[in-house]
């Protein structure tokens, strides 16, 4: 396989508005609606805007569904105000190259030269415009939700440095079955924090790790303790067979509720 040019990944993002809309509505949104009973959201602190940009939102990576939840977050919470890019494993992006329409570009962590090229590429893009955002899963691979301590790569810190500073937004994800046949998804975002270009990479990585751990632990505790008063339902999914049965049963003569 030929090596990518210095300073860029092997597969570049190719934003395409029509293609991105097709991916979101036909693939992602419909799949979430079909498979989840609800998607819940809690946002801590102000929602980032382009005036705060460029933006790096970094997430834990417990499931295959995580990228779909990111798209919902971008569309329904950030309201598409950022041009979003996403680091994606090179092998997976070669299989699903159409994700480049939504801003995906490749990263190969097994090849140091290639990984540095990906960092340089996105850093240049973020430095050029404040209304750009990077989605990054700094754990690097799908990892069991409650494995502790969390471990993350330092790529997000290096990007923030080389982009001339960035707002960082920690996002915790979790999926649970709560008495229904379909699972529920939970998103806990924020609070955002600013990383100046002068940040020490090791120190910034430690700060990001601590903030992501706090968000993941808080989300776990709130879901387990049923403390969802600060959450809102971002999306209601298709009713499962159990909900349909209960609704039909409630309509029978002599049944109430």
C-alpha cells in the first residue's frame, strides 16, 4: 500500500452535503429510531458555538453505535453550526468510504508517520476556521463502559496545540436496558473547557482524561440511581413489541392504563 504524503492521512474528508444528509437520515437516524426506545441527553454548561471554536469533542467509546450518537449530537444539539471532522480507523474507513461525506478521515495508529500526518491535517483545518470541529474517540478502540482506569491517547492534546488552541467538550455515552425490550441511549455532554496553544500535551491529556472519567462516572451513577431529572429525551424510538402489547391491552374492556 502506498504511503500517504507527509502531513496528511491516506484518506481525506470529502464533505458532501447531500451525501451527509443521506447518511444521517437513511442510515443513522432510522437505525437509532428502530433500535432504541429513547435517547436521553444532559448538557452541563453552555453549548459550544463557533464563537468558541474551533471545537474538539472527545468521547468514551463503549459501542459500535457511538458514531451515530455523535451525528445526533451534531444535528440536534450543535444544530449543524460546525463543519465536523472525525478521525476514523483507516481499515474501517476503507470499508465504508462513504463516511468521508460526513467528514471522516483516516488514522492509522500502527504507523507513526501516518498518525502524525492525520494530526497535522486536522490541525491545519481547525486552525483555518473557528466553525470547524473534530470528533475524536481518544481511547482508540471500543472499550467496556465501566473499565477503569480509562486510558486515552494524547492526539487530542497535540491537535489542540497545533490548531492554535481549541475548546474541548467531553461527552460520555452509555447504553442500558431499563425494563423494556429495546435499550436506551444516554448522552452526557460538558462542561466545555478551553485548551490554549501553549498547553503542555501531557498535562492537557491528563486533564482531558480526568474530565472524561468524571463525566462517565456521573452518567453511570445517574442512570443506575434513576436520577434523570436533568436529562431530556432527545429522540423517542419506534415502540417495541412490549410497548405495543401494553398499549393494546390497555384498550381492552375493563382495563385502565
